[in-house]
C-alpha cells in the first residue's frame, strides 16, 4: 500500500509548488507589463528630415535639411534629443553609422561631414565637389571609404573612413548610366551582397544600377515583376533582399537579387497608413524604420514630422 503523506509533508509540498508557479509566471507577467516600442515617434517641428541611420544599439539618428542638425531618438520610447545642432547653410540628408560610432552625413551642397554619434562633435568636413550644381544625397560604407552619391552629376565620391582627412576619389559613372538633366538621378546607395560593387537607385526614370568601383562602369539591373522603381530614394539591403523606398508612392518595394546582382525580382511591397512621403530606411531587429519627409506638405518651421516603424 502507498503510505498516506502527513499534513506537514503535504503543506510543504504545496508551498514549493506555489513558489515554483510564481517564479515561472513572473517573467511572462513582466514581459506583458513592458510597454511596446512605438510604431510612430515625433521629431521636432520644422526639422525637415530625410535621412535615418541605426547602429547596433536601439537609437536612430535623423538629419535635418533645415540646418544640418542630427536628432537622436531612443527606439524603445520614441523620445529624442538634438545630438548635433547644425548651423546656418548646413544640410543633412543621407546618413550612415559606422561600427566605430562615427556618423557619415551627406551634406547636399558639395560637402560631407563626419560626426561622433556619442558626443555630437563634428570631426571632419569633406569638400567633395563645388557647392553649386551638385546635390550630395546619400552615403554607404564599403572598404576603407564612405561612398556618396551626387543627384545632379554622374559621379560617386569616396571619402576616407575613420574621420580622417585625405584624398577624395571621384568616380565618374559610365556604361549604362545616362545622366538626366535637371532631375534627381543618383540617389540611394548600398553595397552588393558580395561586397565588391555598389547598387545605386536612379530616381528618374526609376532604375537600379550596379557600379564597378574600379572602373565606374555601370550595369542596369533587370527588374522582374515591376517595370521601374520610380521615385526610388533610400536603399537598404539584408543579404540578397533589397528594400527600395519609393517616396511619393508611399511604399517600399522589396526585391530579391540574383547571385550576380544583375537581376532583381519583386517579392512584395510594404505600405503603412503612417507613411507620408518616406525617404530613407534603416533596420533594428525585425523592424524597418523610415523617416517621413512630407515633401507634399508645407515645409515650414511649424510643420510636424515623424519616424515610422514597419515589420520586416
């Protein structure tokens, strides 16, 4: 026969079971009580944002076309502060954050800047080309250089990484590239999956080009599933998946690159009711973060602006 447990043994076992249940339930309860990361977060009124960059930590850096300032937002709370105040005549459009904490900023009027993302200190200003007749629009990092696009000229500019001054490499675009006069041409830029070339979106008429960094020869990427990426702005790549922000269409088209990055097949599109002319994108975790430039709205000191998160 099985012995009947004593009252003391029964009570002790009940207490242990209750403690075990409480310990197991606590993490779930704590997780449930944690606030969700915001899907939309505010920027300062009149900020005129266009570029966004995110590194290994949950902070987004957003540039200002109004004064070249940099705003840093905590993605966990949506709260932010001005990191770099900018100045009169400065512009900040495309941004990229390096692993060493340096932020590379496309400055529109022929310049690029390097800012310490931890302190907000301006470390270096690169004069890529003359101020007039050029639009230094976006930037990506590859090898020992930060590569900048010029939306008004068929040239890429390579500046030294690491906050160093040094020779600027001007790389004329040839091959399949034809510059469209009086239009935004070269815009967003990323490296290819093999790290040997660059992909540049040509906003007008809406093409993707693979650029040989030794020669500047470009190859137009064949698009399957959609004829163009018109209004293509910022690019973001994860492996062989390429995200193209098509600003005034209020969508992100998602493409699968082939092994040689000469063909891209449309896999899906991403939209959101919170999009209001998104321009560039950056990733943190399983989310893609975009900034709303609101080009179709008044661009005044009172205009409100936001950043938006969408699921990958």
